[in-house]
């Protein structure tokens, strides 16, 4: 798979993964606080943030595998820099990545409109929830509570991963740093079109 | 040699490159050939496309940017498109213009090892090759240093060591000496000369300051502002026939040529051709005495009145961990004074300037600005009165377009929009960036970035301007214009503290020079006095400006002549 | 012998296998013994300072406490459990206390194993080892290494951006909304700078002849020696021995998804 990637795409992907690994770690502490306040559902409120890198990487690089790979690397780095959940987290990352990747795959990796990004965020919510259901034993909780958790997570994935990811990527593109990526070109096209109409 | 040259190493045909969102190509239909063992000097005004051309020659462009490349480049008869990414780079080594952006590892040792690994060097040989390369550029003590802690010049040396260790067939150097002190930069040219002779290396050198390169290159390739070839041929032809055209394009002439041109106009130089080296220069002069008289006349006299002190540094020291970067430095800056700071690479100039700008606080000692300790100033008050230009222009730049960059601090001061517009336009014009207003600052050429970073500080009416090597990477014209802007500042009563490796600037502008060596102040005084202090000059890796050297020699000659008469 | 000298890939494998074994069991004794031995090994053979260790460990103590707390409150009590203490609807049984302790200690034992790895392994060596022992594609490995390199530089980059803003006279943020605006003003350029650096690094790597070829020579050879397998065997044996002791005293149970 990587043979088709340009070196700079691989490196940009890794850099994004590393940066967001740090962000994830920060949010883990934040999640713990929410957990303390709201109980288990507290995590679900911000769960979407943990999928954001797959949305950003896919939206910027637009190649098959970007979502999965970035989320996996981010999880691995997170373990390396001190998320002591340990190796299991890498698997969780992979599963979250698969959710987003599946949505992008369904869109044939050539449609990156807002609703696709939102769907991708929700895709991660679904896979991560299924995984959590088995690994963390949600079965022991009351069904209505579990359903509530699921919907909260779905919304969180849509907003915090899908929309926030899109917004961040576009703010980045505005700085010109992504000018040689498809997203940068898209931005330029839009700008020049606006220029014509204005 | 002619027999060697039957096969071309690199051949460019009708090469044209255009950035995707630009109408105008960077350079147009470039044709040239590099033969084995040959060295070409590539000249041109800042922003004419030299670096872009260099990237196109080894396939880094158009891969890394979005642009259209027309025409062909071939290496030993094989088209570049036929090489995999990274493949051709084993034959063509390059030192980038920006010393910050060419490293991919954390430590000096790893960086060198990385390249050698790529070349499939047997692991047991890598160790000694690393040492060998570091010794060449005197960086051996820094073998285990973290790259980001090296000074600007040290990074440039490391970049060179990296590429030399790979033993490429062709070496492209993009302004390899821009950040080096005069002695290192001279030494570096000698290293390259030696290696070229030993290994039959082919060279393409991009430089603004040519003096040390003339004798090791065979030919010049000159681009004009439009990115077209102006001239392609021998140095002698180039500087004789085109000297004035080159000057008009804003290209630096070698010092000897410049002096020759000057004296020729005054009728003192009678050589048939403009001098390409010192011997020819001396030989062409009618008599040492008249030349001396003429050159002495041109001397400017610094106006040193009794003035009020605006900045004083007392016993400044600065440590990072156990490392003493600065050791008890004291000096003062007066109103309307032009103070230059110089010294060898890594001597602590940048560190000192950061202390003066209030970005670092000294480990001990004190800085008084307008008789108040720097630390007691309110941030925004201080910034209105004190400007700072970073050594790395990219560190300065924070806005998304060139125009916004200049307008940035004006907007903070809530200046009316039309006034901002006006100032921005004049400033852009002054620094020759009028056509680049809408571009992103980071996509400018290195020299353009430098000018922008200076310009962003010139719009405010600060009383003190600290500039860290503001003229490096500039062509003659833009450098002159930048210095004129500084002069203007001085005239209006501001003071300028400028770090520079450029001895000519030191000589013709500075009222006072401070020389650092290893974190200590070893000299403070006028430039004219400095040239006489040989010990200090040597310690700080400085060099006497050419005109001064010439005058010294003429003086010696005239003394000898007089002795011969009596 | 130091833990730092163990082959990183094998060290990682050891941690993973240990965690897998541990996750099969559900009792307080196995993880407690493992935790004790792992922590001791980290300090004795890893020369890790207690301060660093506890700094990374403490959030998980907090987490474990939360686990224990919620296991106490939310767990379903089954008939026939011994009630230790009750207050209103809160009922603490011996079994639920044991479950809570098991969960908490489980998390902590995983943590201690991960910390043993994290605190005694240089990421660059781990990546080298992954390339040399596990055939990780160099393109990806060097990509990650380049990304990883940015971490310590982020602080520096942040300082640079802050200096640039200071120099331009951007006033200091005081109120909370200002602070949030400042965060955005820094975060986006920081990320943009990282991406820009990434692209340049890619260019620099290619300019040094990097093709992503799998057959590379390595200056730093990361070898595998018998002592690495000895390390592996020791840790597996240690975890199994803990489980055996737990079984011997009648605590051992298999895990079936309790929370
Ligand atoms: N990504 C880009 N988009 C648009 N224009 C660009 C881009 N990158 C560079 N340019 C423009 O291309 C021109 C050539 O740049 P280049 O860096 O090759 O100049 P240079 O001759 O090396 O100048 P210097 O001597 O200052 O280094 C410049 O005018 C620059 O503004
Ligand atoms: N963060 C740091 N940690 C350790 N050493 C440092 C650090 N920053 C700078 N140095 C060292 O301090 C010395 C002075 O650096 P500085 O950048 O001030 O030099 P300089 O005089 O500006 O050199 P140049 O002319 O090459 O720019 C150098 O030897 C450098 O390696
Ligand atoms: Mg250039
Ligand atoms: Mg410096």
C-alpha cells in the first residue's frame, strides 16, 4: 500500500499522528475528569476527539488507508509517550480507524464532502462502541444506559471528529501550508471562483 | 580537458517552470549543460529562480510543489523522469539555501549516518566517515549535539559535511556561505576546491558574493530578473563585457572587478580587462600613490557627537544548563548610533541579541533601556520602541499574506485602513516585493523572506532596531536599498544594532563594532581601528574588507618605491 | 545488565504477551504480584527515577480508584454474597470488593508493564528495531521518526511563535476569552509549521538519497541476543507464577467481561 504514497505524504501523516497523540493524551485526563463527574457516559461526551486525526489525515491526503494508518500510529505514539493503557490501545486505535476508513472506502476515496466526513466520524463511533461493548463489558450495564451512551458517542463523533476535523483542516489550508495537497488546491479554486463573482 | 567534456553530465533543454497558481513562469527556456569536472557559478538577482532551478535539476521539483515543468533535464543522457524519487539524488548532492530545512534526524551523528545508510555504505565504515566529514568542517566537537541547538552558521557547515560525506558526482550548493563568518566562508571554498581537485567533482554554485569562488569555477551562468539566461560563458567575458549590465540587474560583482570599475572610471586603472584577482588589480593601476589618493578620498567620516545613551548592557551573562553562552558583556548604544556586532559562528551573537530584545532574560547582569531595566517595561510599550529582526526570517513571519505581514503591527495599533494601505504599498516598493503582495510569506524566495522580515519591522517608528544578519542572501541592489533604509532610520534619530558578517557593511556604515568570541566581548571600537587588530580579527574569524586590504598593499608598495628612490 | 539494553521489539513483545496473559485472569493477587515484580525490575534494572515513574503512574492510580469506586456503586450484587457493609441502597459485599480490587489492580499492572517499556526504551531505537527485526517499511518508520522528532521541537516552535507575536506587540492575553483566542492563534500556526516542516523533511530525505528501499545498511545495529529471550522467558514465567500463587490461595478466576 505504501508504495503508492509519496514520501511527503507519509511524513505529513506521521506528523499529524504525533501531534494528535499528544492532544489525545491531554484529552484523556480531561475525559477522566468528565468521567468522575458524569460517570461512564462522561467519556462518550468527548469520545469523538479521539477520532479526529483520521478525519484530518484523510481529508488532507485523500488516499486509501490514511484514516486507518493515522489513527493507528497516533495510538502507538500515545502509548510510547505515556498512555499506560498499553498495547491494547493500539488495537483500539486501529478499530477506530477502520470505522472511518470504511466510510471513506464506501465513498470510493474520492468524495470528501462535509457529510462524508461526519459519517466517517460516526463510523469510528460505531466500531469503537462495538469494541468497547465487548472489551469493557458494557453488557453488565442497563440497556437503556448503553443506548444513551451509544447516541452520545455517535453525536460526539459527528461533531468533534467530523466537523471539528473539517474546520481544523480548512484553517490549516488557509495558512497555505497545504498548498500542494488536494485540499489546498480546492481552497485555491474556491478562492479564485469567489474572486470572480466578487 | 576538452576530451573529458564530450559527454554531458546534466543537460537542460528549454526548461521552464511555473508555479500552479502563478501566471508568470519563474524561469523561462533555460538551456545549459554541465560537463564532468566542470564548475559553474549561477548568478542572478534575488527571486529570479536560482533555487527553483536547483531543485528542478535533481527532481525534488516538481515532485514537492505544484508546478509545471516544461522542457527536459537529463543526467548522463537519461531523462530525470526515469529515475525513482531519491534515486537521482545519490548522484547529485545538494545543500539547500535554508540551513534549517535540510535535516531529518535529531543529532549530528545520526544525520550523517542517515545519508551514508542510504548510499548502502557498509556499517563498519560509517563511523569513520562521519568523523572524517565532521573534521573537514571543524564540527567534530559537536558530533553528539542536537541539531536544533547549533547556531545558524554551524548548521550550514553541517549541511555541507552531510553532502560531502556522500561523495556525489555533482554537487549543487545554494548559497552555502550566506550565514558563515568570513574566515569560515573562505575556508569552505578552499575545502570545496580541494575536494573538487581530488575527486573530479562537478559543481553548480549559487552565490551572491563571488570573491572566493572565482578561482574555483570555470564559467558563469547569469539569470536576469525575468528568469532568462543573460549570459553563459567565461568569467573574464562575463565581467568585462557585462559588468555594468550585471550591476544594473543588481548582481554583486567580485570586489576586484568593482574596484577595477571604480578606478577605471577615474582613469587610474589602465588594465585592458577588468581584474578578476588581486594581482591583476595591482598590475593594472597606474601608480600606487594616485590610487591611494583616490581611494582615501572616498572614506566616510563617522559623525560621533556626544549623545544620549539609550541602551546599556551591564555584565550580561547567559547560561543554558552548564553551558556558558555569554560571559559578562557590557556596552552601550547611543541615540542615532549604528552599532555592529560581529564574531565567528557560534560566538553568541544571536543569543546576545535575544537578550537585548527582552526575549531571553540574562542569567546575571542587567539591561537598561531608556534608563529603565528591560524587565520593568510593559510589553506593548517596549515593542513600540524596540524592533527586532530574527536571524531566521521565517521566525518573524506570522501572517498569511505578504501584505498582511507588513500591516500586522499597524493593525494592532488601530491605524486607519487607508493609512495602512499607503504605508504597506510604500514599504513593499522599498523592499522590492510589490508584485508579491498576495503571496504567502513562506513561498517567497529566501532573499525575499529576509526583506519581508526586515520590512515588517521598518513600518513602526521604533527608536532602536535590533537586526540579526538582515542583509544575508541579498543581491547588490536590494542590499543597498536595505542599508539605505537603515540609514534613513539613523537620520531620523533612531539607533540600529546589527549583527553582520559582512565586512564591507561594517566598514561603511558602523559607528561602533562589538566583536564577540566564545561568548566574550573581545573588542569594542571603530571599524577602522578593528582592521589593525590582527589578533582579534583572527580570533573572531573576520577579514579586512577588500578596499582596505588593497590600500594597505598600495601603501606598502609606495613605501617600497620611495625606499628604492633614495 | 540494564533494561535499556534489551532489544526493543522483544521488550514490546514481552509486554504484549504479559498483558494478554494477565487479561485472561480476574483476581486481585495475580496483578498485584506482577505489579510488584515489574515495578521492582523497573527501578533495579532500569535505573528509572521513582519521581518520573510515579508521575506517569499516578493518573492511573486515580483511574483505578474510579474503577473501584464505580465497581462498588454500580455493580450488581448477586444473591448469596457476603455483605460487609450497607448504607441505604449502597451495599458492599465481599465479592464486589474483590471484583473492584481486581479491576483496579489489573489496570495498574498493565500500566506498570507499559511504563517499564516506555521508560527504558528510546523511541528511535524501537523504530530501528522494528525495521530490522519486524520488517517495518523504512518509509513508514522514518516517517514516524521524523514525526516523533517534532515533539521536543514543538515546545521550541511554540516559543518561536510566541516571540514573533511578542515582537510585533501583540498584547498579552489576560481574560479567559482572550486566552482561548490566543490558543487558536498559536495552535493553527503550530500545526501548519509542523506540516511545512514535514514536507521539507521529506525533501531533505530524498535529497539525501532516501528511496524507501527495504534493503538498508544500518549504522546502529539493533541485535537480538540470548539475553533478550531470557528476559522474555523471565517475565512470562513471572506472570504465570503470580497466577499460580493466586490459584494456590484460591483467588484465581477467569475474566468474563466484568466491569
Ligand atoms: N510556492 C510558490 N508559489 C508561487 N511563487 C513561488 C513559490 N515559491 C517560490 N515562488 C517565487 O519564485 C521565484 C523564485 O524563487 P527562488 O527561491 O528560486 O529565487 P532565488 O533566485 O533562489 O532567490 P534568492 O536569491 O532570494 O534565494 C520568487 O519570486 C518566488 O517568490
Ligand atoms: N538551546 C541551546 N542549547 C545549547 N547550546 C546552545 C543553545 N542555543 C545555542 N547554543 C550554542 O550557543 C552558541 C552560540 O549560539 P548563537 O546562535 O548565539 O551563535 P551566533 O554567534 O549567532 O552564530 P551564527 O553566526 O552562526 O549565527 C553556539 O555554540 C550554539 O551551539
Ligand atoms: Mg534562492
Ligand atoms: Mg546567529
